C-alpha cells in the first residue's frame, strides 16, 4: 500500500531557497532489506509566484470517492487527476490549460481552485476528468503572471487503455 507523509523541519530551522533531494530509507520489521525512495523538495525564493511541481492524486474505480497520492503518470479514462501546486500569496490570475502531445492547447474544461494547507500554505488545485481524452500523452500547464514576471508549472501524463 501507499502512505503519504508530510515532513516539516523543527521549529526555528530554515532552509535556504533551492532544490533539495530527499532520500528516505525504511527498514521493515523483521527484514534485512531496506526500502528506499528519493524525491525532490523545493524551497522557494522570497519573490516566487508558483512552485515548479506539486502533489498529484488520482480518483477512480479503484479509489472510490477518495483522491490517492500517486507517482505513476499513467491514468485510465475512468479516472480523474488532481494536481496541487504551491502558490505565493501575491494576487494574480493563474490559468491552467491542457496540452496535447504536440504542445497545442486542447479545448477541454479544467477546474482550477485554491485552498489553504496548514503546512504548505496557499495551493492551486487543478482537477481534470480524463473521460473525453483518447489514449496518448498530455500535459497540464499552470501559469501565474504578476506584472512582467511569468512562472509556470506543468505535469505530463499518459492515458492508457
């Protein structure tokens, strides 16, 4: 099974802005072979607009009504994708669009909203139903603009049979 974990630094400890590689190693009870995983963590610059990546969850027949975290970028048409990306508290529009394999925008409705997470702060939430899509590769692109600055995040995925 999968269990998501949120790790926060001890009070008073701050990290310099940048990309960090986090490696976890767990030793199951009664085993001599450790389980290992590696992921990226992002600490934003003081004047950031949007995080470069986020948490991807899926919902479908195997999860019921719950969204479950996933690292697998392969989805079926019976599923939904939810992408949550950290956003700075600065005001501004944050449109999202779906791109096809050729990089061209597709006319498919994407629901975008915001929520406040007690740990991560302000989050952009993109929700996409996959039923109208054919088998193939796609990407969700989110862009935040403020004045002459423009930052974005994207998530590429594949719809499988």
